[in-house]
């Protein structure tokens, strides 16, 4: 594609600029998480999902974290070992295991997000809500196309 290798961000195709911004933002995210908490980025997202959902299953957490269930298993094991979550059998179907955040997990989660949020408030430009809606629509369209291309895969891991 002509111009796709353009080095000047002002002239890059929009998809390349989004990719560049995404990579830079991912590095910033990893740095902010590592400076704000002892939790890994996957552990932070898993605890957040467990806190936001009503006793999700392992598979549900993996989908929301955009990782494969096997990738999440050692993370969940470590969080349980550290007393930040528990596994509980579903009362209606004993084959189903539900994940529940503990008070210690909620405290660790709150402390981590305070630090990460402060770092992102520092770099996030002020954006008009109408502009944000356009950017969000564009990014969701890209994610939708990529998911369709990947066979409806709901995770990137």
C-alpha cells in the first residue's frame, strides 16, 4: 500500500497511526501497572473482571481479559494462593466453578487502579465527547473486522 511505510505520523495512514498509538499505549500501560502494583497486567484485568461480574467462571474471565483459558490458569492459581480470590462450586451445577474476589483482593485492586488511573490521567488528552464517540466507533469497527477475520475469536491471546 503506497504510503503505509510513511514515517511522519502526520501523514501515516490512519490504521498505521492507530497501530503505532496502540503499541505505545500498551508499553505505557505495562509500565504503569508495574509501577503501581505487584499484580501482573493479566492478574489486574482478571481481578477487575471478577469484581465487576457476579461470580464469573474461569472461561468468562478469560474472554473478558482477551486471553485463552489456559493462559489464565496460572494467574488464577497465583491470585488464589495469595488470598485475593476464591474458587467456589456453583450451587446449581457442581461442575461449574465460580471465581470470587476476597476483601484482600478488592483492596489490592483498588490500590492498583488508583496508581494506574493517576498515570493515565497524566497523559490522556482532553477529548470532546463527540470526538471520543467517533474514535470509539472507529476502533470498535477495526476490532470487529479483526474478530471476523480471526473466525469470531473473542480474544487476542
